[in-house]
């Protein structure tokens, strides 16, 4: 049996390792880290709307609030998962305090 070193594994076409599922897993990870991310080469508003719908659906399934923005001048879609500990997520929340 012979083996050789390659630069990348080819994309898996079927099953749980499909490119669409791998993309969803990558987006889910980005949403959970709470950092702002930018996706490049979003060629038009229609492509942005499809991508935004996908991002919002993944966020909803994970129970994460998300902010999504489109930048047509640079053809990019930016998004950020708003996790509970981030300052953006807690900015508008009311806090309750109890006194004894």
C-alpha cells in the first residue's frame, strides 16, 4: 500500500460531510464565538439575501441572536452572533436587582 502527502482533502460530496453541511458548521462556529465576521465575494443583494437567510436560520437553531449587514461597495456580508456575554447583546437588556 502506498500513500502520498497532499495539500488538501477533496470536498466530500454526499452525506453529513457535504459542502453545504460543512459551510453550516463553519458559520455556526463563527456565530458562537461572538466575534464579527465578514464573508467576501457576495456579488449582489440577491446573493446577500440568500446568505443572510442561511445565517439567521443557523442562529435561530442555535438560540443565538445575530446581526447581519451587507456592504455593496466591497461585496461583503458582515455578521456577528450576539452571545449573552458580549457588550452588544447586553446593551439593551434590563437588569433586575433585589434588595433585602
